């Protein structure tokens, strides 16, 4: 295997340095994308309480999913997820949700 995916004892220090450089470059691009395209909502204590209520509701949401749903509702943001249970739960609550496979926002 060649390039950045080469692993094992046969990878020399030059190749390791090259891989590190590629990873750092990709991370820098990601940081630029995030800083210019995505917003980070403030997480409030009420979001944690709302998540706890969502977990005890009619949908068996995991803690992380419930928190993401609570934060997106509080922020008025569209939740983007491939998770069918999370999508159904968000829609049932009237939250904005997008399943990238469905290609629609509801």
C-alpha cells in the first residue's frame, strides 16, 4: 500500500512525516470550513433538562441524540442526521430535521 495509507514497519520517517503533514492540512481545511460555515450554539442547562425529558418520552433516544435534538430545537436550527429514530422523534416534536438521504427538509 502506498501514500498516506501505508502502515507497518516498512513505513520510514519520511513517509510518516508526509502523512502527518497531510493530516494537518486536512484538519486546517476542516477548521476553515467550520469557522466560516457552521455556527456553534450556546448549550444551556435547560438543554440538558430537555434532553432528559426527551429520553423519558415515547422515543427511546440515547443521551447524545436527545441532547442534540434539544439543542437544535432551542437554537431553532435544522438537525441533520442519518438516524431514523432521531429523525422520526424530531419530526414528531415539530423540530426541523434533515435526513441527507431523503434530500428534503421537514
